[in-house]
C-alpha cells in the first residue's frame, strides 16, 4: 500500500485575480526580464555614451561660466589710458600728467605706466620678439586699477583727460565685458539645447529597448496578465531591470566624464600648461566643484529617467493586451 500523502502530489493552485505570483520567494526573488542579454549590454553602452556626453556638456558649461566670470572680473577692475605717440619729450610729459590726474581721481587704487619693455611684451604675440618700438608709433599706456571701495567717476576722468590732454583716450573695457557676457549666455544656451537632445535620445533608446524586452517576453507577460497579476507588478519587474541598466551605464559615463576633467586638472601639477604667458588649449577647462556635482546629478537623473521611462512604456504596452 502506498503511503504517499495525496496533498504532496496536488498541483499548486493558480493565483486568483489580483494576487501577485509567489514563485521564487522561497529561493530569492526572480525577474521575468533576462538580466544579461545582448540588447541589455547594448543599452548600457548607449546610456554610458549619453551620460558621458551630458557630463562633458555640463562640465564645459560650468568651466566656461567660471572662466568668463574671472575674466570679466579682471577686465572690469582695470582701466587704461592710451596716449598717442608723438614727440618723445612731449609724450613723456603727457603720460606723467595723465598719471597725476588719475591718482587724484577717487576710486583709483593704483596707477602704473607701462614701460617700453612691458609694451613690447604685450605686442610680442603679434609683432614678434626683439621689437624696437622707436621705429613704430606705438601709444603709451597707463594702467589704472580700481580700489573697489567706491565707484570711480570714469566719465569725469574721461572729460578731464580730453580737456587737458587731447591725445589721451580712456578705455574702461565695458565693450569687452558685454561681449564676454553675451558669449557666456550663448554657451549656456547651447549647453541646455545639447542636454535636451541627449536626454531625448536617451529616452527614445529606453523606449525602444523596453518595447523590445516586452516583445521578447510577451508570452510570459501575457500569462502573468491573464492569471491576474497586476500591471504594477509587471511594470515593476521591467523598472527594476532598466533602473539597474541606467545606473550602470550612467555611472560608467559619469566616471568617464569626471576622469576627463580630472586629467585636464592634473596638467599644471605635471608641469604642462602652468605658464600663464603660454596657456594651453584646455587650460581653462576646470568645471570646479559645481561641475562635478552636476555630473553626479546627471548620473542620478539618467538612472531615474531610464527606470521611469521603462515603467511608462510597459504600462502603455500592457493596455494593448486584450
């Protein structure tokens, strides 16, 4: 006589409507989406590339903004007086008179008359070394530094110079400052557009990948759907899968972008581009703390956007299952 308990051979009952499948709880939670597929690895690469581009865009935008702000600060703190070249003795007297007028002007902290050697060094990038200024009608330059304690009346200084020294002109660099602001605003606008395009490309990639994953596992999804699994349970499986993909790809791309900026920041300590007179092409590319925080934020946003996009796509796909 068999002693087998009939209950041990009884088939498990199908879950009732609204009840979530319990398979795999005894041996760990399983996912209906394959964790390692060619499409999944390709999506990780796509997300990594998009995050890398987003990180480069964010870091470059912060670097441009910081550099432009520093340049603008340096430019607005200095004012120059130029005196046209003429008879050497007359010109020297006019230079001394202009310097005296500037020293008496409230708001001017320092007055420095450029020597012939200093003027030659300024013209060296354009005219070459070993320049003899005696053969050229090079104007004399007086550099004024604002003290910052109070606003200097530059309009009054300009009128005084014009009345007493007709050959003198005052340049407060406002035109350069406005150009720097315009360039900075243009770069920030382009960065926002690039970030929007990168985000759109990432979302579209996730949508297509999610639809492909649902189509590949359509039989499993339909079975779960018809035996009563809620749409939220099915969508959560895909969301968890694509969140992992987004986090992995975003972390790879973010670390790669941070490594690029870190390598550029290491150029001066290595003795490359540390001479301010001979700047390198990438010497200004320092995103700073806010730039690296922006890259970290981009990684988090990409991961969350990937998960959210996959969830929304699964919900829309499940509506088509009758």
